[in-house]
């Protein structure tokens, strides 16, 4: 056993490669809190989480003032115990995004450290259920794009061997959404999956109405149709349509996923490793969904989610949105439309230390021991 002797943290500010808009917001910056944990044997784990432009300094403050000092002297291998202790330590600020994102940066670092010590890739250490996962792309489906641009991107995605693409929805009138989706469906044919994402834009009546219009287009799912805290609305919507309802990127507690699954409020779980608070609760949600015969198709963070998806048997898709290319020395492996997990020990992300230093926000770095 080896105790934690030092905790380092810093924050990156990564800009999207393309303009990203949806029905409620624009993704202008990926603030990326990074945590490096070192134990008495010199083993190192590096973890991270993210925001989409705001809140990063608050996450860093919580790590520096509360979570980081509580790690010093703890047994690094006791990942579950540490996660639970930190969760209860921050009980007054749970459930919430800031706390979950801070927990995630630490928890992913601890899993990275443990996997490296055991010389195991994350997907094997966490379960080893699958060898590869199908990919779908989101990068060409943003809400501001014209139908012609959507079709062009869908063709390129199909040519790359991907099995699907996401199209953002939530234009002022449902007819606009239908026109955009129809253009893509007519172009790619029936065997290419089209995912849709409303980013919590609708009231229940409008979501039910739009789902009725989407049904003939055979979309793969209707993602975040309502505010994430509207459980009853999701129950009503799920009961009214044959379109699978997908939720999860804006749910910050594994217990809330339990409620959605128990009530039949969703058909696809999109648990996000950063927003749920790390790998430890991500696996709890994935196995819970398995018990309800519901697939896991996580949101964002493809470089980390590929390993987690391959760890569990009910993962179906990885969302292709590259965001770490500028700070890594190798990219996620893709073969014939599938994402393959790294066989290297740890998270499977090859960080470029010089690039990390270059992209670190001034004044964000600190070290605790």
C-alpha cells in the first residue's frame, strides 16, 4: 500500500475546433481542471474533468481548499473509500455540478494511478467486457448549420465508417427540425443512425408534439428533450412516443439515474464521467442501467469514455467530439467505425506534458503536500 504524498492541480482552457451551438447555448471554451496525484512509491495518476466555459475556477478552488488537503496521507488504492469520504465531506454542496466536477478530476486521477501501478489498461481493470465500441459523430450537427452542411457532414461521417451522426434540434418551429432531419435521412439512407439532441429546450407539450413528427424519420434517440430535473415530464414523454428518450449528461447523482430507470423515464443512459463525479459513480450507473436492460451511450469525453464503455457489457456508442488533440501525443484509435481502447496502463490518454504546460491558465496551478 502507498499513501498519497502530493496533489498538484492546474487548469487548461481548450477552444473548440468548430463553432458549437445548440438550442440553449454555445460551447465556447473547455475549461479543463487537471489533478495529478503522487504516492510514496512515486507512482503518478493524472485525471481531469471539464466545463463548457464557466465555473472552472470554482472547481479548482474546491480542489485546492477542501478535497486536495483531505487526500494527503490517504491510501491511494482505496479509490471507492476516498470517493465516498469526499462525497460526504461535501454533502452540503451535493448534488451539484461544481462538486461533481471536482470529484471527477480526483477520482479519474486515482483510477489512473491504480491502473498504472497494476500495469493494467483502464478498460480491463474496470471490467473488460468489450473490445471496441461503435462511433457516432456530433461535430457536424450543430444547430446553426444549414441542411446542406448537415448532409455534407453526414456523408463524410458515413465515408469514415462511422455508424451514425447527431443533429441538434430545437429550431423555432418543428417543421424546421423535420426539414433538417429529413435532408440527412434522405441522403444517408435507412441504415445510418441519426441521433437528435434538444439540450433541454422544450416544455412537455412541445416535446410530445415534436417526437410525433420525428417518429417517421426513425431517429435513434431524442436526447435531453426536457429540463433534466423534470422527471414526471420525461415519464409522460416516454409513454407517449416510440422514439427512445435519452438522458444523463445533466444528471449529477447516480441516485437520480435510479429514479429515471425505475419510473421508465428514459430508454438510453448518457452518463458523463465528469458530471457524475468520476469513474467510480460512472460504473455504478452503467451497471444499474444494465439491470434495467438499458444501454449506456455516454456524453462527450470520448478519450476517457472509450475505456469505460469497453469495461461494461451494455455500452453501445461513443460520441466522437475530439477535444484533447492539442494536449496529447496520440489520438484515440479508430478502426472501421469503432473506437478501440488503449492497451497502455492507466486511462489510456497520452498527455503531452509540454502542451499541458503551454495551455495552463496563468495562476491556476498549485501543489499540496
